[in-house]
């Protein structure tokens, strides 16, 4: 079995176990925090994730790409300057975040020490990102998989033990404990990465005169990190806008505010929650593909690039088609796990194109990043959201269409995204759109 396939299956196994543990974590939180506490938790969580997205600057992607493309002798030199860069950058983000949370009352209704927990999270995320990128670039997917499992297992253990040992009457205190457990898991991962990295220092070349200067290293890292971070931030902004757009369009179609909110809840809280569950395999492909494609591209291994694309598409077919079929056939019993709703059943079944094309779009995006076409991936994402949002608003606001128009817009957007990714990749590596085989460029 190839390194790519082995790494993918290792990551997928750990991701599946992590999804199961995540379900238990949510059960513990729901029981201990209650409706109000869970609402506060889900409100502050996007802010924490946004801070983490900025703090890590997508260094796992850029560093893994650098490691895969360059000789082992350059790795120690790169890691040294990447760590220095992460230190300076995290300090800057720390100060900016401190100023923002001091001026704007984001955490007014939360525990007074919550903002300090979020600030401590910044350097932890930054340094963890550097080491995560190193292990990903070295194709050490076992370490990445173990870290992903430890993250969920540690969070569940800490929450269960603390809430069993102590009874908190104040929701703010319980919520603070839950957030600290989340942040503490990243600190444990950082410690695990550091210990593993130190034990592997002997395999990183010493006494080698580096070819690349610190400025060149920063330029290479930022050349990938900045557009990739822009891609993540753009998606985060669109995800924040989408709920308001959908509900506004439904209100224009004649629904009440309450009715629009309920339908949106069934769409995202039930149908999309079920539909996105198999995506853990797609994200495993994403992590494994970036260093594999980067290395093959750097060494001009055209056959390997073709093979990686073919394998990623085949794997997506193997798990994606059965998953979507199962969700379509068993839509009613699956949605009944949440609550009985004919609308939720219809939404889950009508969104089958959205789910299957989403499964394909994730590894294709990773492939583009590996080839160095991050900006193309960003532009594709922008165009797909323009199509999706336009159709959702135009069709969803029609009284005769309503939610069906919303779903048409979502399905259309993801089809556009997947098609643009796929066509660009086929053109770059010069393979046929239909067979994925090398095209004959010789003119007769």
C-alpha cells in the first residue's frame, strides 16, 4: 500500500473515532450547560475558532508543502525560522486580540477570565501549527491521527471528570470550564507534538549550510499561508452571512420570522448535520494529499500526480456514493433521531448533490494547494458563492419555491466549485477530463 493511501486510512480511522467521541462531548455539554449554556457556548465558539484560524495562519499547510518539496537537509533550518516567525506573529495577534476584546464587549456575559483563556490559546495554536505542518510534510500521519484522537479523548475525559467531581450552580463557571477544556486539549497536543519532534531531531540534518535564506523561507511560507488563510476567512465570512441570507429570502417568500428560523434549523441542524458526517474521510484525504501532491509536483513526477488524482477520486466514489444512497434511502429514520419532520426528510434527500460534490471538492482543493494554485482555489470559491447566494436569494424569495429555491442554490454552488477545481487540475497536469489519462499533445 502506498504512503498516501496508508496515511489516508490512518487519518480516516482516527477521524471516525473522533467523531464518535465528539458526539459524547456534545451530550455531556448539553446535560451540564443546559439550553442557555449551550446557546452561549455555540455563540462564543465561532469567535474562538476565528482567532485560531488567524493565529495558525494556515502554517500546517504551508510548512507541510515546504517539507514535502525540499530536501531533508533544509528541514532544520526551515523549522528554526518558522518557529521564530510563529513567535513574532503570535505575539502580534495576541496584542491585537487583547486590544479588541478590551474595547469591544464580546465576553461581557461570560466568565471574567474567559478572555484570558482565549488569549493564551493564541500562542498554543501558533506553535502547534508549526509542528503539525512538520509531521504532515514528513507523511507521519500516525502522529497526526493520534493527536486528533487525543484531542477529543482528553476533552471528553476532562469534562466528564470535572463535572462528576464538582457541581457548578453558575452557568458562566460551567461554560468557562468547558472552554478551558477545549483550549487545554490544544495544549496537550502541543506537548505531544513537541516530545515527538524532540525524539526525531536526530534524523534532521545537522551541520548543513542552508541554501535558502530566512527571507526566502518566510516568502515561501507566506506565499501559501496568506491565500490559504484568505480562503478560510472567506469561507468563514460566507458561513456567517448565509443564515441571515436564507432567513431573509424565506421571509420575503411569505414565511414568518419564526417559520424561517425553524426551516433553517431543520436544514442545517438536521439535514446538513447528517449529510456532512461522512466528510471526515474527505478531510483525511485533504491532509494526506497536500504533501503527497507537493512532493510529486516538485519532482516533476507526472505519473504520480495522475495516480494521486485517480486514487482520490476513486476513494471518494467508494465511500461517497454509498453514503449518499444510504442517507437518501434511510432519510426518515435518520432525521427521526433528532425529531419527526417531513420537511427534514425532504431536505436531506434534496441535498444529495450538495453532499456528494462536497466530498469531491475537499480533496480537489487539497490537490490545488499541493500544486501551488491556492489563488485559483480562492477564486473558484468566490465564484461558487456568487452563484449560490444569487440563486438562493432569487429563488428562495419566491413564494412558489421557498426552501426548494434555497436548496437549488446550495446544490448549484457546490457543483460550480467542484467543476472549476476539477477542470483546473486536469489542465495543469494535462489529463483528460473523462479518463484522467495523459492527453497526447503531439500534433499529427
